[in-house]
C-alpha cells in the first residue's frame, strides 16, 4: 500500500524540474548553441551508442511518439546525418546508422556537452560536488523500478577517516526516525565509537564499513569484551534503509565472525533490544543464541534488552 503523496512533495519535485532544466539550459531551441533540440540530440546519442538500430527501439527507449520520431529521423536523413537500410529480419522496418557527417555532428555535440558539464562541476567546491553526485545517484536508484545493486557492487572494507563520524550520525538519525529514540542513544553510540577509536587493539579490534557503488550503507565493529578477553563483542551494527534486503547485514556479521575466529576469540557476544526484530532474526540466522533478557528504561522508552552469544570456529 503506497502512502498518500502530499501536495508539497509534488510541488517540490516540479520546482526542482524547472530549476534544473533552466540550470542546464535545455529549454532553448538550440541545445549548446547547436542546430539541434534536446530531443534531436537524444536521438543522435542513441544512434551513436547502438547503431545499427531500428527506429522503434529508439522510440521505446526515449518514450517518443512514432510519428514525431519518424519526422526527426527523416530530417536527419535529408541532412545527410543518418542512412536507412532495410532490415534483413523484417522487410517492413529499417536499420538506422550515422553517416560520417552524423558521427562528426554527434562528436561535436558530445564534446560541447562534456565541457559544459565539466564547467558546472568545476564551479562547485569538492564537498558540494560530492554531495551533488551522491544525490544524483540516489535519485536514479529511487526512480529505477525494482533496481537492486549487483552483488559485485557491495564492498565491505575497514574504516577510514570520516567513517566513524558518519556512523554516529546515521545511528542517531535512523533510530530517532524509526524508533523515536532520543539524544541518550546518540550519546551512547558516540561514546562507544570514541572508545573504539582511542583504545582499540588493531590486531583484535576492527570496524568495517559496507559500501554500495562507493556509498556508505552500513557499519559494525568488534572489540574485546571488557570482562573476558576471550569473548569478542559485536557492536553498532547498522544497515541503511536504502540497502536493506540486499544481504548487507549478513555480510557485515559474517565479516565480524570470521575476523573474531582468526583473532583467537572463543565466543562472540552482542547486546540488542527486542524491538529490533530484523536484527534479531539476522543474529539468530548467524548462529547466535539468546542467553539473557532484562527490562530497562533507555533512550526515552521502556525496552527489553537482550544478550546473544555464539561459539566461534
């Protein structure tokens, strides 16, 4: 069931569409001071990438009316940019190719577009450039139906500078949004990561960051249990909502288990709360067993804390 769309949300998207089309100057009759409109340029681009190609395939890709596309193609043929050859598979259709003049026209348009985009990005600070590119990737993923990142795009790496600050912020924001937990939780997470950063033994304590297409989408770390050096403590597992259901949490937990076993720990322990249903299922599926429960008042809520453990290979 889809949630109701607020008019302000629709207005925000429409306002951005108007802003961006003005910003990249695509409303002019001549795109990039060329003799082509935006639609004509898109057709040239598709031809350059896919030739030989049937006109109806370009129409399907760009969502163009067949009659409108036919007029564009015919104008290109008359201008000597495109040549038509009857398809060997279907005598009723034609395969389209760019002529030498067509390839030169596309190369000029492509070069000008690249330079214009590069100039726009150069005007931004490195931070704003990174934010823009991340936002573009987010928008593309959100608007692509059933888009799931390919397995090879998921990477789990050891943490680097800036990662711990990100992990603290994401924990605080997500748990506030999803569970209503207050500033006490952010303070706890900040304390745990600060202790890890300042006191860790690199041989036996590690933090990992999960990335999809270079974007951080999860984290976890392992430290020695304060009361028993033979017990590894798994802490601060987080998977961003955008990456849930893609196996990110399992990869992070498996990484922790593998590392802890190689580091010489005998057991692994973690603390969680019963409201974190998805996390509890993940732990159980990874061989953890519930060993203790206790009620407590934390983060502005009455909760049931749980301790889970498992033996390490």
